[in-house]
C-alpha cells in the first residue's frame, strides 16, 4: 500500500485529492495547522479514513515530524495562502507560507533522506500578464504577491530537482473550482449568492471586475492530473487547463441560468473595494503536453461545473450538504 502526505488537506484540492488516493488504495496522511477550532468542513467525511497530522509550512521541524510519522512514498504540497486578493493585504505572510513554505517542505524531504516523489502546486497566476494560451515554455510575469510567491516555490522545486536529483514535479494548474471552494473566492461567492437569491435569502451579489477572463476547470478532474504526474518515470512540469476561456460575466450567466434567471443585471453590483491593485485580465492554458504524456483529459464541462456548484449551495443554504 502506497502512502501519501498532503499539505493543505482541508482545502478544496486537498480534500478531493484525498478522495482520489483513497479510491486508489493509498494510506493518506493530511497535514493541518493546530488551531483553537478545527476547520474540517471539506474533510469531515474523511475523519475516520485518513490520519491527520499537525504541521505548519512556517515551521521546519513540524514538517520533518510529519514526514517521520507518515513515511510517505508521495508528498503533495497543496498548502498555501491561496487567495490572490488577500495576498495584497498580507504580502509578507503570503511569501512566507506560499513561497518559503515550499522550500521548507523540500528541505525537510532532503534531510529526511528517503527517495520519494514530490508534487508542488504551481499556478497560472505565475504567468500573470499574458495575451495568448500559455504552455510550459511561456514566460512568467506574475501580477500579485501570491503569483510572485508561487513562482519562487516553482523555481525552488526545479532547483532541488536538479541540485539533489529529487523526483520533483510542478503542476501549473489554471483556475479550477468545485463545490468545496472557499466562500471568499469569486466563483463560490457567485454560486452561493445565486443560491441565496433563489431561496429569497439575499438580494444582491457585490463583485469587483466582471471582465476578467479565466480558463476554469473542475477540481476533481484536476487532482487526477497531480496523481498522474507522480506516476511517471521521470519528473517534469505540466500545464493543466481546459483550453476554454470564460469571463466573470459568463460565469454569472451560467449560474443564474441554473435557477431560471436569464438576466442578472438587477442582482449584481460592482464595488471598487473588490478591485485589485494590478489585476490579471486574461488567463488561458494549453495542456497538450499533459494530454499527450499523462493521458489526462477533463471530464466536466464549464456549465456542468457551475451547475454542480449552484445546486450544492442551494442544498447548503437549505440546511443540508452534499459534501
């Protein structure tokens, strides 16, 4: 039985990845920070199926302890300060957790001394300023403290791969969403707002830039690509994307259509406080390499993803959960 350690276990991707690995017969360990109150909303169904370990990406010794307790064959570093907007408010914290946190994991693995496989969650936000579909050779130009921190993590992962002959891969994943997405993210803010409007619990959704365009995929599809990358004979980096691009306005169209509302102008307002100092207006990816070498394919369409999220939020706001 293979063993895997996942940082960021309580996040969207961490919980879906744990589901996938359990299906494949893994013994799964999930790292979470020790807080006064546990945040296991996404992992409540996993409490008796995986082993939770206390650790922190800002504490080197805790990472080494997690490695010793789990003795994994694979490590997936999904933990980070992952909200792009928040990175402008806490740039130092973002750099410490998201950037240096990856270095600490890599250094802990190096000190631990076992030959294992490491996955780093890179992001399309590293591309930032771009005007065409990005692949693995597209230059990086991050436009936020989060993007810059992720770029450091990406390059230190490559550096340790070359310097210490480690099996390190980076998945450059474009935007992906699902029912377990945090409520502070624009996509979940929309689907939750639509659900509440549908149920008569809310009148308006307050958003920032409606013209931003993204390549949105479905998280359960994307975590499969993470696993596939670590099953290869040689480590490499891969872009994972749908190759489709949709604006926030199109996301609103799809979400409101789920509840039978064809025009949303009266339900949506913009507020400058949700605008970023330097925004990324266009992110789209070319995943040809992942499709060819990994055999990865998306399974869920944009409209199917939005529909799943809206229906789940309707259930949640009715007091029941489909998680």
